[in-house]
C-alpha cells in the first residue's frame, strides 16, 4: 500500500510539475506579449501626466500673476494718492473699483482729500473775513486818527485863544490900576 501511494504521489507530482511549467510558460508568453503594450501605456500615461503638470503650472503662474497684480496695482494707486495728498495736492480725482480692503483704503483717502478741501475752503473764507475786518479796523483807526488830529488842532486853537484872553485880561487889569 505504501508503495502504491508513493507511485501515485510521484505521478501527481510529475503532473503538477508539468502544469506548473506550462503555466509558467503561458504567463511568460503573456508577459512577452503584454510587456511592450504595457510599456506604451505607461509611457503614454507619464506623458499625459507631464502635460497636465505643465498646464497646471502655467495656469497657476498665470493665476498668481493676476492675483498679485490685482493686489499691487490698487496699492500702488493708494500710495500715489497718499503721496500727492502729503504734498498738498487736493485736486486728486480717481475712480474706486471694488469693495476689498484696497478699495476701502482708496475711499478713505478720497474722503480725506474732500475733507481737507472743505477745511482749506473754510480757512480761506475765515482769512478773507479777517482781511475784511482788518481793513475795516484800519479805516476806523484812520478816521479816529484824523479825528484826534482835528481835535488837537482845535485844542491848540482853544489854548491860543485862552492865552490871548489871559494876556488881554492882564492888560486890562494893568490898565485899570
């Protein structure tokens, strides 16, 4: 019995070995057939991935450039407006676009310029009023001076008349004695 079992196991082992060799050869043939095709698919996939990466980089660079400019250009305008205000140029006229922080900054600068224009206008009005009042005061002072001079002349005339009367009274007094 043991011998019979060994013989059957040897036969099964030989069959398994033949099936394994055939399977190995079959897989080898499949790999040989599919290998170049898989290589082509892999190469194609790598090229597609490379093109997608390059396109994404170009889109990213373009987007970042646009975003950078959308921030720096309004900031440059705001800085320019601030410099002009600092130099006293209140004739600034500019358009405010958007509602972001930069637009809010430009709006604040615009309101500052308008407020300064009103303040300068008020100061000019006050200066004009002061000039008018100073002119009126100067005219009044001139009139007062002229009145004082006239009174001085009249006072001198009264003093001369009093002196003359005093002399006349003294002469009359001397002549009466």
